[in-house]
């Protein structure tokens, strides 16, 4: 990630302001691209209902403004955004913000929990298998990582549902709460927690693999460095060598990965949400796509690009904070 | 004679690679007495650094120390447990490496890294350790010390970093400093300064130094005694005068011959013909025989042992075998 205009002398604050200003044209460009690409797609929301008479369909097109030229529709949309109006979902007959707000947090809790677990497991196993390169543990981890990455998530999902929900009857089959449930307070959270176990487990299983490999590779790279030998020659404890001298260097490249997790936290997991019937934003995306509910899709995609830009900004600032070799001034 | 500070006896360090096993340190014997500077000389890949690393047990896979003893103050380092070994590293024996630029951790300050061995090996408090670091930096000729303590390695030049490395090495008053080509990565004027510092330390504190280099100029400058290595074996050993005035082994002669001499016009510098043999495919013969101009029949059949020519000078070459053979090597 290149630091834009890093040749001048900036303080951190100036740098952040600069970066935020630079991201405005990027966001405008993105918004146009997103709008134009969706406009290019044939068909619209009216087409998704085949039972309408052609006359009624034409009336609706007129009503929704689908007949106007793309550029005009784009500026209508942008003008709406500046008024805090992100559009109206045809499918849900609600403002888009309301629809997204309603579902996104369901996805977020699953994502954030699996993210935290994934990173903890990946860091520990990655570091440990780098320390014991080519040991039985390392071979086992490597095998497991590739096995977990090779099996499609929907297959593991269905398999686990069969084993844990149907055969053993331990965990719910799907959904976020039991059918007809009206628990409140702590019991309600426990219930949601039980429903989350399987989806979180699968997301962790899928995410841990590649991240473990990243940490392991990065760690192996670092422990070969001269300064690790220096640390050893100083007579430091092995734990200090690994966790003080090696880990900090090994984690630097992981900052970029963490930055990309920011949009992923809110984007939902389309396949897993389908398999477990989880009322998350991933499902909403899929339905919106099926029903050509473009306002929802556009707003959501815009939101994710905004988060991506934000994530990159965070990463750059974090690098500057952690790595003394990168200075913004 | 007092027992030597460090005695490497019959050290065998082997690297197991895909292309066979490489005996990087092949039955090596080196002795370092108290207050002495011993230079370990040889071409790249002759096992100098491996021998040095073995002393600190810093050899990493696929390398294995397979045999021999490393007696430091009469204690065999190779049999020490992890804890005892840690107490030795950086404390009794300190090491200075070839590349000062990469030898310090880029994400921690100089001060942090200088204080580490002090906090590990001594009972000094953080403040006392800080003061000691300032003192050490001044000793190795650094100024603006307080500012340097807060700097990161990338903000310093190679020469400054090597001074820092020397200061770190000195911090716990070691009895032995192993300097593994400490001046190779530096330019000549800085080299001279670094060598000067090391010599001063040796004089002032009676610290023994095992100096690894391929630069004979440095050897002449520094050494009390010289050990010449070739292809993992010690081929000649003697005082600096003996080695420079009357080198015995054809390899040592070749090395000295390959040095430019001031005021003497030479079209081209002499080079030893051929190259260092592949250490993984050596048989039972003198390893230098294919490059040697004095080659005899016996050289291709059997390996000459290191034998004494005088009390301080010994050589492993068939050319000198008519002399009465003395077993063992006592200096």
C-alpha cells in the first residue's frame, strides 16, 4: 500500500485529513461505476413480476422513474444520498437504510465472533507450526488447512447440520431463534448463541486455514533474519525471542489482511446464511439480486466500498504507528 | 601454562542438505587464551562462521554439531542445558556479526535492544541499565547518546550500528568476544575505526577476541595468533609473525601471495587456481591437492594430520612430514 504523497512533511493528523480528502473523488468515481454497472444490467424491478400486464408495467416504470436517462437517474440518486435518502427498496417497501440496518447486524455478530476466533486460532497455530516447522504438528496443521480450504462451505454446512442437528439433535437446524420462540433477556441471547454455533464454526474453519498459512509463512520469514540470531546470541529466553522480537515483525504484513476484514465484517456470508437460513445481509443481497431491487444492492455495494477505503486508511495509519521505518513526515 | 579460555576440540559440525552431508567444521581444533586475539582466516565457505556459531550453539537446522568438545573455562558448552547456555550467551561470550544493518531488530529502539542483555544477565534496574548503555556508547565512540537511545536502527549508518553491536557485546563484560567478519560490510575508514575499538577493548579489559575474517590486512593488524582454515579443516596455525614471515602450507602461501603489495608493480594479482571443492563429495585425501602446486602422490591418497613445526606453529601438509611427527597440539 503506497502512502500517497508521502514525500512531503506531514504530521499524522494532516496525513489523515489528506487521505480523507483524497477518498472523496474515489468514492464519487466508485458511486458512478456502481450505478452505471447496475444500469447496464437488462431488466428492472418491474420485470421480476411476470403477472403484471404490459400496461401496468409501463405505468410502474413511469412511477419509479426507470424511463429516465441513466445520467439523470444517477444524479437523482446522488442528490438523494446528500439528503440522507439512500433510496427505497421495492421488494421490502421500506427505505433502504431501514432494510440494511435491520439485517446487517445479524451478519455482523456472526462475522465479528468468527473473526476474533479465527485470528486467535490462526495466530497461535501459525506461530507454533512455524516454530516446529516440518514437525508432526506442522504437517497436521498443513494437511488440515488444505483439507478445510478444499471442501466447499455449503457441503460442510449440510454435513454438520445432518450430524449435529438431525442425528444428534444437539443444535438447531437453522434460523436465528427457535420457531415461535418468545424468550427475553439472557435466555434470548443464549438461544441466538446456540443458533450461531454451527455458522460461526464453519466460518472459522474456512477462515483459519489461509490465515494460519499467512502467519506461518511470515513467521518463518522473520525467524531466519539476522536480528533473531542476535537476540539469541544475547542469551534471551526463547519465549522473548519469539513473542517480542519475531512476532511483532511477523504481524506487520497481517495488518493489510486485517484491513480487508473491515468490509467483510458487514458484507455477510451469502452461502452460509442460505444454508443455515440466517436472516443476515447476505440473504438480502441475494434476494435483491433475484428481484432486481437495485436501490438495496447499490447502497449496500457503496457502503462496502466506503468500508474498504476506510479499512485501507486504517491500515496505513496502523503501519505508521507500529513500524518505525514508515513515517508519514 | 594456564588452561586456555576457550578450547575447541575436534569439533564436527555437519549440514545435512539435499545434496548430501556437508562437513562445514571437520575435526577443528582452535584454542583461545585469555587476553589473546585469535584470527580465523579462510575463503568464503571454508567453515569459519560455522565454527564460530558452534561455539555459541547457534547452529540451526539442517546443521548439527555431531562431535567434539567446546571447553569454555573448562566447561563443555555442548553439554550445557538451555538455561546454562543462555547464561553464557551475551554474558560470558558475546558475538558481533557481519551485517550490522540487519543484526538489529527494525521495530525496537536502539536503547531497548541495548538494555536487553543487561536486564537479562545483570541485576541492574532499568535506570541503571540506561546509564550503563550511555556509558558503553561513549566507550565505543558514539556521541549524542541520549538521542541514539531513542532512535531506530534504520536511522543509523552501518558504522554506527556496528559500534552499537560492539557496545551490546561489551555490556555484560564478556570474557570472550566472537567477531564474525565485523568489518566486511563497512567501508575502509570505518573498518579501521572499528578494528581500533576492538583492539582497545582487548588491551584495556583483557577480553579475548576470536576474530573471523578473510581479509589478511585485518589479520596483520589484529591477530596475536592465526588459524587458517580450508574446506572445513584447520590447515595451518601459528603466531601472526610465523604465518606472515614463513607460511608453510601452500594454501597459506597462496593467500599471502594473492595480496597486493604496496610499491610493487603487478600486472595482475596472483590467484590460487581452481576453487574450493564441494564439501559434500570429499574423500580421504588432502582437500587442497587439486589446487596445490606442490602436489605429491601421497596427497591424493591420504589426509595429512596437523603436526607441530615449533611450539606455536603447526601445519597439515605432506611437504613437512619428514620432520619428526609430534602427536597432539599444545600451545
